[in-house]
């Protein structure tokens, strides 16, 4: 069996061939070879180098006349490794998916805090269901957010998900964050706050002022009450229940608006806080999707007037909001069709006719 070594960037174990394939196109072959020499060897029980003294690359390391040449090669690689060292500095790994608003919280926080994580896209359960019911082409057709999965089969998608659940987050949910030392952080608001607390930027998303920090916490707590009703209306298959579900959204949003500043660019003042990170990804999706699929404007009939409309516009205008979650409104609309159909698949689903639920309909009809 080929020797495996641990890649410090993502903590995964690779053979020499796998490492070369993984970094192909990103680094030159000789740079990858140099990096290989710096990676920690994975110890295996009762196994080591073969009787012929070959290492994981199948290259001889025996004694004798070849030794000086071998040492010279190692020294040459070491020099290359030193030059490449800044490029191979261990990074935080952020497991995410462009569809998910919970994951969007983490990527938004990362951008605001100038964190440059290694992004690992992880398939969602809905993508796996689509692949199993309508074929992997259904996932490949899922616009830009499916780009990381374009070459993968259904089996490979499931295998990646199982590996993620086994080694990163047993729930299978995103986001998750792996620190440089291998610690795992889960849950969107916890990941976002961890990023903020460990960043070296001048501006903090959680204000150091304890009173203002308490206000941010209250706003986040109030917004949690908006998420469930928002999905409830989007997934509702009984048109007669639209009005009641919409009223719940309106009432919960009003409570959230009461908890933030009455004026200001963001939730609190002129700089974004964790409250903006918490609400932005959901307001963005609910405003778009509930208008498209249910004909309902989530900001209508708000006692705070246009306060929430202006807040979302300010958040959306930030480059950091889109930087690590590059997805268009058209793609989101297409991808959330499964929710608008109550996750009801057609009897014989295809990528062009996948669902059999309510889909897009007028409010109350």
C-alpha cells in the first residue's frame, strides 16, 4: 500500500499521487513534491516501507552509491519547500454550501473578519435526494452552487457526505469549521462568533461594550423566531393557510425590528455586527423566495416602516456578503423549488420535471 501523509491544510491523508492530483493546476508539480516532504507520515500498524526500501512514491531509499544522490535530492526539495512555505501555511477549513443560509452566516462573518479559509463544499441532503430520485444530472443542473460537484457521481456525493458526518459533523449539517489544530466548531451562530473572536481585525462583530453586546444577543434571539415561520410559508401546500402563516412572519419580524436601532445603516449603528450576520442571509432569501413562490412581501405592513427594507439593502450591497457565497438570485429561486413543492417529488422525476407539489402560486390560491 502506498504511504500516506497528512495535508496540514485540511487534515486529510493522501498518497503522493492523490496529493499531486488534489493540487493539480493550483501548484507546480515540483512545489507539490516539496510540500510532500514536509507532510507528516501517517503511521499504520505493522506496515512501513517495503522490503525493497521504497517509500510512498515507489522511489528507492536504499544505502550505497545512490545515497549521495538521494540526499542531494532531499536538500533540493527542502530549498523548494522553504520558498513555497508561505503558500502552504495551514488554514482554517470552512465546510459550507452556497444554498444554505446557515452556512452563509459563516462565510459572511469570515469575509467581514478578513479570514481566508479553505472552503470545502459539502452536499446538502436535498441535493443527495435529487441525485437519488432524478439522477446526478439533476444536481449538476443546479446552477453555480453545484460547480464543486460537477464531476461527481451519486455514489461519490454520498461518500463525501458520509465522510463529512464521520470526521467533521455527525449531523451532516453545514457550516462547520476546522481550526488549524484540528478542533471542530459547529452551529452557524457559534461558528460566526468563533471567527469574530479569533480574528485580528480592528472591528469586532460582537461589540466589546457589554450593554450593546446584550442588545445584539437579544436581536439574534428575536430573529430566531422568524426562521421557522419563513420556511413554513414557503413550504406550505395549503393555500388557505397562507394568510395565517404570513401574519406570523409579520409579527415576528416586528418583534425583531423592535430589538434593533430605530435608525442606522445596520442593526446597530454604522458597522455590521453579529446581528446583521445572523439575519442577512435569511432576509435575503425570504424576501426573494416568498415574493416569487407565494406572492408575499415579508416587509409589508411593518410598524417600523421601511427600516428592514433599508437594512437588507445595506447588507446586500456589501461585497463581503457575496464573496464566499457566490450565488445569483436566479439560482436561488431555481434551487428552492423543492421547498415550494413541500419536498414532494414527481412519480417519475426528471431534472426538468422533478416535483409534484404546489410550487409557485398566488397568495391564498
